């Protein structure tokens, strides 16, 4: 399953078709993998455990109706097969011809007030949100992606070098609205939300200013609403190879097992959340706290806190210098 997840990232088509003896047998999508993870939590699953063995397809003789068929069944790729179920071609969703996607029109809150100490000496000169990734700063990359998805209402919580941030965004041409929320003292990724009391009355998305999530934002939002979560944390798969042989020792002092350079797979918080507005109303004012602290409080109170899993490739983080360079390589040609 993890190999399929990597291949889905690589081809960027969101679906793989599975054949047996050259015949279409099944399909597997990023959604199938996500549902499996949320239901089972088993990262060692095989493709056969996760795949859909009743895939949508169309016969070659009906090819002229393929676009209508894709809209009807809400699929992003449609295999066209012959009478023996051999795949002849695959028709992909073309936004220029088939634009059936919902628009995400929700407020976006970006925590843009941190000192960015991990990115020193860059942040000695520039605030972290204005560090360029390619030809534009990271904060503009984030805003542009949400804006392309349909969002036009942005709130930037600013503190460190805030006048530089305001000056930059006030000078550029833009087709969206930015509201600046001045943080007079550091309140953390959670406490800063208290400054938005009375301003946001609907579900919103909260994002750190040093990450990009290359996923379908509307799908994230729909998942959050369908699950009736108070907060949904976007979590990325991470795989780390331990560069040593790991030895487990039994109670009798003998070697119980040995693993040479084992690979660990786990999910980690990306710094993006879908949040219900009641969170803002209930946050204590003028108290510094991280947003994970808020999640922990509601979790202990029995509120529904969900997870939206994404692949490792879909999370770009510039929190440290080496990661920032990796992000630049990924994004230089994107904007």
C-alpha cells in the first residue's frame, strides 16, 4: 500500500489501475488508501487489501460518451476497455473540458507572527512569511494555492516584522482580501486565534506560514464536515530509515531479534487544520498556547478530533534550512 501511495504521488493522477493477465481487475485511489488508514490504521497492508475490485470503466464502443460518464460517476480517470477487458487507453479529467469541482470558499487563517529562529540568518533580515521560495515568498505561495481552490478571505496573524509583511502584500496586485491581525505579544499558534473573536463565524482552515499542502483542499473540507469533527488535523505519512542495525534484547540477556537499517512509518502533524469557529469563541484571551494544546483540551473533554492523512510527498515544510532548499527545488517551476 505504501508503494502504491508513492506511485500515486509520482504520477500525480490520483488513481492506479490494476490488471491481471492484461485484464482490468481493480483500481486504487488516494481516497481508498485514506479510508483504509482511518478504518484499520495498518500501514503494512497489501494493495489487494485496499483496492476497489469493482472499478468504473467504459467500453471502446461507448467512448464518445466518456466525458459525460466521468461526470456522472465523479471519477477523475476512466479506463476504456475492449470486450476482453483489456485497457486500451485511459481518459483523464481535464479541467478545461470537464470542470465539475466544487469551490472551497472558507476563511483561511495563517499564523505569520513567529520569529523563525530555525531559519536564522534569513529571518534576521526578513520575517519568515516573506522568505522567497523561487520568485515569490512562502506566504504568497500558500495564499495562491487556497485562492486557486476558491478561497478569497485571508487572515494573517502578524507580529515579528509585521510592517514588512503588510507593505509587501499591500503593494502586489491581488484578487483576494487580506485582514491583518496584530499580535502585540507572542501568543503561540493557538493563543493568537483569540484575536479573531467576532470576525470568523464559519468553519475555517488554519495553517502555519512555513508549510504547503499539495492536496485537494475541498476534499479535506468535505471530509471534515462529513465526519462532524470539531477539529481535523492534516497529518502526513513519514518514513525514516534508522542508519544502524537495531537489536532487541530479551529478558534473559540474549538477542531476541535483529533488524538491519529498519524503516519506521508513522504520521506527523503538518501544521494545517480544519476548525470550527466555536474554537475561537472559547479561547482564553491574552494567554500564550500552541494549537496542539487546544486540541488536547478538547480531546480530553470528549470532543471529536479527526485526522486527514496525506502522503509524505504532499507535505512541503520549510521550517529548517535543508527543508527550505528541498521546497525551492520542488516549487521553482510551479508558480
